[in-house]
């Protein structure tokens, strides 16, 4: 099968400083790939390059077989950035925030029956159907993260990319996320995750790709047993500050990545 995401010899820079050095990575339909590594290893830069937020200096990066710079069908890509504040302080209900994920497909047209059904399904997948009418600001941190994941799922993507989805999330929410991902993977959705630890997602991971100093150090197939801080991860004392502190800005709405 053609890869959903393919990086071949990809190099990238942030602020003129090299961050990725010849990274090779593929994700196929229905596959769950985790990017692991110490802070500053290049994990977030790799996924931000995959969604067009960081330009590729050299090498080849394709989405669904199309070079990322020419890719335009962003409705097929669901993206949940790290430490997103997209819904913080917004006077909106859970359902309204989640429904924004349909903009990539509907643009400015009113939501139709299929759109409303997609919103309902996304809310159910993340276990928030009973909180749909509540204000976002009344939710816990874990529930807020689940809202943002539901927003990405509402677009019915073929690939879901999440940067540190477990960071600051309670165990109950982590388990809900694991169940939602299992459902999506069974439907053929590809998943690329940036993680510091596998947690409840461990049984879902097909491959763990360990980055160190912007390079692929090793790949582990079906990484059972990598609990907590994965065994053998480099503690990169010379990490790239630009990568460690890179912003997690939301991509512009017109790209369709929500």
C-alpha cells in the first residue's frame, strides 16, 4: 500500500539551526507509529513538517503520494498540536468547538445532516457526548484535550497526527483516547503520535521510531514493554533549543487541518 506519510532523507531547520538530519519515516493506512525521543530530538519538528508548518530543507516528504508543498486535500489530515490553547477562554460550548472541525469540508456553508452526525460520532468516540452543551471552560485539562481531539476527528481524516496527546492528561482520558484510536485504526485510519511514554496506547503501537539529535536512532516493531520513559532513549544533553521550545501554533483554518 502507498504510504499515507513518507519522509525520505528529510532535513529541516528552525531559526537557521538544523533540527532534522536525513530522517526516513513512513506511515501506512491503518498503522500506528509513535515518535519517541528526548526533548530536542526533533519529534515535534518532524510532525510539523508533515503538516506543512516547517519547510523541508532537503529530502522528500509526501502525503498520500503528493509532495507536501503541493498537497491541498487537507481535509484528509487531522492534526492536534502540542499544548494547544485554541479553545481556552473561548465563550463556546463543547459541541461548537468540535463542530469547527468540519470547516475543512464545509468552508462557510451551514452544517448539514452528515456534518451533525460526524460531530455526534466524534463526541461519542472521546466520551464527551454528555458534555456537548457545556462551556469548554468548565472542563478539566484531560477533557479539554479530548475536545481538541474530537475536533480533529470530526473532519473524518484518513490520517490523524497528534503531538504529545497524553501530556497533562489524566489516566481516564488516556484510556478513552486509546479506545477511540482503536476504533479509528480498525477503520483504516493511520495515526502518527509524538509521545514521551506509551502508557495505555502501548497495545496500539505498530512501530516506535526513536529520534536522537534530529536523526532516526532506531526503530522498534511492536514495542511492548517500553513503559514509562522508554528503555534506551537518549538523554541528549546537546538538544536543539529551537526544537525544544518550538511554538505549537494552530495551522491556519484555510489549510483544513483542525
